[in-house]
């Protein structure tokens, strides 16, 4: 059975989401301990940030976050869908799409009218989910796209 929960509801998942996010996005920027502290801070009843976790038969298999200021210097495009991650063994099952949809629904219910994200590698995934590229930029010799979706 698939279920999506927040780390506010299930703080026992914080260590897992921190390890995933650190390994995928932050290991060159901060320590794992710092990432665990950030994830623990997000495990509260506030909307921003919120971390959603997809469970398959109670096993965490993926995550996504709703946050502010995901890209330094761009508060004009807040809030952000960030940190989308699906564990390797569970990719190709449509789980990323489920997480995207759940986060969009959460944001829309909270009255958020538009979300942004940035990616270098998952452009097609987000396009298929209805997101549009609004601008590109270079960072560390990669080209990234800022994408947005009206909710």
C-alpha cells in the first residue's frame, strides 16, 4: 500500500530524508549532521518548510519538500518544490509523479497560486507533469532550468 506522510506526522523518518537529501544534493555543501538538523527543524506543523515522504508498505521510498529560498538570490520565485528524490530500487514506478502531485495539492489547498523549482536533469519529468521552463542559468558548468507551475 502506498501512503504519503509528512515528517511532522512521522518524525522518525527525518534521518532517512536527511540521508537521501544530503547524498543527492548537499554532500559537498554541508555535513550529514547539519542536514539532519535541517530536516528535524522542518518536521513541524508549519507549511513552509514541509517534507513529504512516500511510503510503500510502511517503507520510505521517496520524498519531496515545499520550501522558501531554494535558490540563493531568487526570493522573487518563492515558494519552491525541492529535493524530489526516489530511492534507486523504486524508480520507474511513477513515484516521483505521485510526490509532485501530492506537493502541488498541499500547496494549492494552502492557497499557494504558483510553485517554482530548478533542475538540470529532470526537465522532462516536470514538463510531463505540467511544469514550464521560465529561464535557464549556468552553475558549476551545468545548465539549470527554473520551472514553474500555476496551481
